[in-house]
């Protein structure tokens, strides 16, 4: 099969050019030839067409074959350039080939021309393919280097002894060094002593196993914070100075943000567990409060009645007073538990915190030893908050008492502070989900012994205390925590051993425009009975006996029932034989709410008082709905029942409204 070729012939002889064409045609080519005989014509031909080969005479009148060769080389063409001459000698031919000619053919032996051209054309194709492969290789290498240098991860090559042999730009940035200054440094120079031990074991395992290994650690960078990274390591045959020995390729991924997110998640999970634990304990505390207050109420009432019966001078009087005192302490303990569990009703009012700080300062100043320097730091223009003044003052007293006990030898400084802060979203999340914005900031600080991490993590747990037996209930800070959370605020501790402690309280600023003060409490009237008929319903026999004696002493006719059903049956049969009914809330078979609802159907105008060991906002709402006229905290039965009964009997319809007491 003939091969078409486009041949540029540099020849001053037309006949010789035709002869070359005939020789090529006989040699298996289909030649298209163009003859030029001057340098200008040669340059023009190069510009105008694409040529497969150049055949040039060596000696011509206007210019030489060497001139043609130089012009050819200046074009950087990769096609055969063959001298075809009758006068070229062997030495000149060799020099010409050294200068860039592909071959030479003597005009006396033109039979060689076709084979030589075929061979050189084939070589040109091979060279073109090689050049294309080289270009593709260079392009691939450039792309690889771009990927290597601009990769979002760091790449390192380590020698078998751990020296850095190569790294990309991001790797140098992660290590915090200039790339040109990093070569030859030990990778362990960027690790803490603890991390070096982990890295050494990991590096050795990579070298021995040859499998991909992953490790997370923190890089110690000069002049900045440690950087948490993930290292993916693979053994490879080293190049460069470590040739012949195994090296390690390391891909470094920045996982700092992920680590921070994991730490944040751990903190949130700890907060959630703490919140769930506090809620569970609070539920338990509220559940036992009713039964415990039954007992406390009975002890308080019966001890007071017994003391009246025997007289103050009786030998048993002192013992009865001690029983009464202990019962009062038990009642206060129950109230603290209820406050901690957020079951103690609040009286929130829009008010300033400064009067509470001032009053707490005055109370403590008269109580604390002279060796304690009690200070206050109150900023100007602190915003008002929605707060229960009694509860907030209880928090301050608890915190200051703890600070006092933390002072070594009873000597030191306590400071109560008040100002306002603006909390950003991140701080609010850390504090447990407060709303970003302005908050009132209360704090109590001391320069006492301080706390370690283990103690700080447990200080808000109920009944946890570091004080000796008999010197603390362990409820002070848990109650403070419950009060602050019930105020939609947060409490935070800052402490270290030997440095002292600061407890920070954050309370949201009140909307003063829409705030309304609570109505004042209804003034109680003195107890005075004149034979009115009072029914008392309770399943606790001790309370029944105590209340019966108490009301009889006040001048009432008392009938008692230990079951709600018995009271309903009696009132249904004798609806006008009762002037007021007092019932316990929590009884087997029927609650005090259900009893009040049933009685309202039989005798709608009958005043009903509901007594409970703990009174929640939900219970108040239920009592109001069924028409209960008064609520009584059971532990206060002895002190308050007589006055409450007297007030309701004096005006059973309007005396304080439903469930006002």
C-alpha cells in the first residue's frame, strides 16, 4: 500500500527534484513535492504548509544545505531532514548529522532514499508518541503536585528514623513551621511527651506491619494552641536520603473542630444527665414530702398540745420543747427539699436585687466572726428581675455560709457582688440553655481552700457535703441550684484548690413594662369557735386525733372520718349537719379533690379546706376548679388551721375566694 507524503525539496536543479519524486514513487510512496532553492522560499514554505519530510541538497548557488538545516532546526520541527547530495563527503555528512540531520543519501545511490525515508518517518512517529507521552507525564506530574501542594490535608514523608523528608504546604502550616526549615526535623519534636510514647508505638507498628494505621493526637505548635489531628500512615519504600529503607507516608487531617464539637457534646450530655438526676431526685423528694409532713404536722401539733396540757413548769416541758424544736427543724428540712425539687410555690415579683444583697450583708455582718472581711460590690443601673425575694435571699445566705465554712481558721474575705452582663449564645449554651442577652449577675466569692474537679462536679448534688457529720445537711447548694433554675437562671462554679471559690448566678432581666406585682396576702383573723360543726377527713389516725383536740380546744364541734366515702355518705344523709369540712388531699381510694367535687354536688355552699403535705400550682388550680375555699400546708396545721377555719366560717363565700389560703 502506497504512503502519501508531503515532501519539501531544497534543490537548485529541477531535474534532480523530478528524479527524487520518481524514486520515491517507485519506493512505495505517493509523493507531493514542492521545490525551493532560496532561504526566503524555504521560510515561506515552512509558514504555508505542513511537511512530512525535508530533502535537501548540500551545495547550492544561493545558500547551503547547512543554512537550510539551521532554518529547519529554528522551527523545532520533528520531521526527517535528509541530505541528498552528490558532493557531500563522509566527514561532512557525519558533521551534518551531528548538527541535526536525520541521514544522508548520495545522489549516485538514490535506491537508499525510500528505505531511509520510511525508517525516519517511522522514527518520527515514535518520537512524536514519546513526546506526547512525555507531555502527558509532565501534565500528570503537575496535576499531582498541585493536588499534593494544595490538598486540604497535610502530607508528610518520614524516614525510618522519624525524620521529616518531605511535606506539602498544608503539612507545614499544620506543624507551624516553614517548609524549607522542616526537612530533617524529627516529627516527635511536634508532640508532647505523652503523645510521643503513643506515636512511637504507632510508628513502629506501621513499619513492621506495612498496613494502613490511624491515630489521633495533638500537635504541639510553636506559639499557638495544640492542634488535634488524625494521622493516616502507610509504609512505603523511601526515596532520597533514606533510599533502600522503609519510610512512612502520613496524611494529616485537621479534626480540631470535630474534637471541640465532641467535647461540647460531652458537656451537653453531662448537663442532661445532671438535669435528669436532679429531676429524678426532685420527683422523689416531692413524693415523700406529703407523708413526711403528715408526721411532722402530727408531732408539732401533739407536742404543742401536750406542752399546754402539762404546763411550762412541768418536768416534761423541757423535753416537749426539744421535741417541738426538732420538729421545726424537720419542717424546714422538708421545705428545703421541696425548694430543691422546685415544688415550693414561688412569689415572683419584678424587683431589684440590691435590697436583697444589702439585707443579706446586714444579717451576715452581725453573724460572722470578726476575722472575716465581708464586702459588697454593687454596680450602678443593674436591671430588675422577676424574683422571689425570700428564695433569692435564701440562696445568698446558703452561698455565704458555704464561703464562711471554706475559710481556713475562720479568717478571710467574702465578697457579694451584683452587676449586669450580656451573655452570648455560646455562653448561654454552656450554662444550660439560657436565652442570649442581658442578665443580672450575682456572685459570692471567697479566698478559702477552694475545690478540686471531683468536688466541683458534685457540689449541686443533694446531701453531698464535705463538712463533718452534724455540720451540714448537704442541701444548701442543691437548694440554691433548684431556686436559680426555677427563676429561669443558671448557676456556675469557679474554683481551684488553694485559690478560693466564686459562685456565679445569672438571672434574666424582667420585662418591666408588662410586669405586675402580686396581690398582698389576705390578713388572717383570730380563731374563735362557737360550737360550729367542723368535719375532718384523714386516713392518718395521728393527725385525726391531733386535729380533733385542736379544734375542740378552739370551741368547735368536731366529727372525724378516716375514709372519704364515710364523710360523703354522712353529708348526703345529713346535709345541714356540717358548717365546714377539712380534708386531707392524699388518701387511699379517693383524693381530697374528688371528695370536694362530690360534696359540691350535695351541698354547694359548704366551705371545704384542703390539707396537703406539699401544695403545687397544679393542686391550687384543681382546688380552685372544684370550689375549695382554703389550702393548708399540713405541717402548719397546729399554727394555721384554727385561724383559717374561723375566717371561712365568718364569711364562707368571699373569705379569700376559692383556694386562697
